[in-house]
């Protein structure tokens, strides 16, 4: 890989140092981008999982309202 060389040593050329810095920036930006995409997918899945529960709760409340209305109309 590095051939036992120390890339922070003073004998490393300025061009090599600049290249190493560029690669570090690219690696960091790639990691940040992948982390952001992972977080976005996680949040989308989280809301997708919660959405049916909300719909189910609203349907249950509608059914309770309808049943109470039916009881009132039958009692009249």
C-alpha cells in the first residue's frame, strides 16, 4: 500500500502532499454523502411504517363515530 513511506514526513513532495489532502477530502465528502443518504432512507422508511398506523387509528375512530351515530338513530 504505502510501501512503508511516511506521507507526513518532510521528504514527501508538495505534489504528493496535495494529492493526499485531496484524497482525504474526497473520502470525507463521500462518507458524508453516504451518511446523509442513509439517514434520508431511514427517515423515509420510518414515516412509511408509521403512516398505516395513523390511517388505521383514523379508521377506528371513524368506525366508533359511526357506531355511536347508529346507536343514537336506533334509540330515536
